[in-house]
């Protein structure tokens, strides 16, 4: 369940990134956000490798996942996402998002959770961007205090760092985005939760606007799977 929530949190952060990628390192935040928004509008598909590290603030310890993520922009409330994590060469977690529908499958226990972005957004305020990821800059500023932090090297590229803090009470206390200054696309996301947990997602080998087969986003569950609807 924790991984399910963290994958939805990743979609949240991808939604924030889609609101805006980067300009110059002079701290002109409005220019940065506007250039991010223009860059996001050019993206039709994305395929990338993903590495997730989650550190538990309250109980200690950490966990790591490696996988791949696929994204196709279709239109408002209709976009498609596929996120797969692997263990010993096999899919260990599989998440599909088709418009509002969300299916999270765990092959090891042959169980799937089916829910919707709207229902998840309604439960926790930090999921609001999942339900409507392509927000305008004024909408972004209405929900978050946004700051330009610094320039940094991450995933082999030079990136500009933005920090977002929610203006209202939320399970998330801070979101940090690292944006590649060449492609103006985010290559790393980090979310800090109120309980001290910190999840970092790093994207590598990113390919934008390549062809993705339609069946990439088709939900495929084995016979006998237990489906829990939320």
C-alpha cells in the first residue's frame, strides 16, 4: 500500500512539473515557470527508466525500486501512464492510469487495487494535481509557494532546482524538482512527507515523443486475480 501511495505521489509531482521546465539560473521564477509550461505543451509521449529511493523518517530504514515509466498525453482527464517496477528480472509492481481510472497490480500476491484519480484526490489534498495535472502558473502559485533554489548536477546533467511548499495543510511538506537545462524536462523529483518520509525519483535514458504501442497502456490482469475497489 505504501508503494501504491508513493506511485500516486509521483504522478502528483509529474503533474506539477507539467505546469511548468526551465529558463536561466538568475532566479526569475516567473520566467522559469512560463518556460516550463511551454516545454510541457510540446510533450506527447515520454519513456524513461526510473529509480526510486524511499527513506522512512519515523521508523528508520529505506527501500529502493527500479523500473520504467511510460506517459502519453491525450487530453484533459484522458492522459495515460504506465509505471512498472522490476525484481530479479520480473515485474514486481505494475501501475496503469487511463484517464481517471487507476489500477495497481502486485503479481506476487496476485492482487490488484482499482480506484480513480478523483477519489484519491478527494482523500488527500496533495493528490489534487493528479486529478488535473495540466494547471496554469496562477493555479500552481495558488496552491504552492514556489522558489528557485540553485543549480545542481543530477543524473549526469546540469539542472535548476525548484522548491514547492504547500500553502494549506497536507501530508506533503515539500516538493523539490530538478530540471534539465537542456531539455527543460524534470529529471529528478523529491517529496518530503509530514511523518519524515522522503521519496526521491530519478529518471534516466529519457526519450520524449517517441512511438509507444497502444497495448502499453492497456490493463492486463491474469485470471484469478483478487481486485479491491477503493
